[in-house]
C-alpha cells in the first residue's frame, strides 16, 4: 500500500482541494510552485501505463474541475506525471502534479 492509498483511506491527513467518488486532489507537501496540487485516482494504479481510456477521460474531467476550484484555469498550469524508474517516479501510484499560480519556467 502506498502513501497515497493511506491518504485515500483517511489513515494519513492531507489538505484536500477537491474530491469525488473516484479521484482526490490535495496540496503537495513539498511544493515546486505557488500552487502545487497532486491529483490521484482512489483506485490503486501503479502509473500512467495502467490506466484505461475510459478512466483517463473521467480523470481529465476531474483535473479540469480541480484547476477551476484552485483558480488557475484561466492563468495557466502545467500537468506532469512520471512513469517508471527513469522518470523519477517516487510513489508507485498514478498521480498528476498540477503546477501554477505563477509564471513557470520552460522545461524543454
């Protein structure tokens, strides 16, 4: 069981941004931007390779709701997910980093 699964189960606290039956969004404890939110499926999925197209469609809709609630939809935001060892994925539970709230530097 991952740290995110423990958060979903209520075993560990988080500062929730938004939640529905399938997904949870909460503030990262080590933010890399003024707004740094993690969006996760409540279902345990190791990484992006494990998600179905149907679930990803619902996850995308959820993320759009999160950026609206967070007040960064119009100003802009960055979505990042890491998949596998070479990407630097630290928690083996699919999650998207939502970064915004300030101008972000180019990464490419």
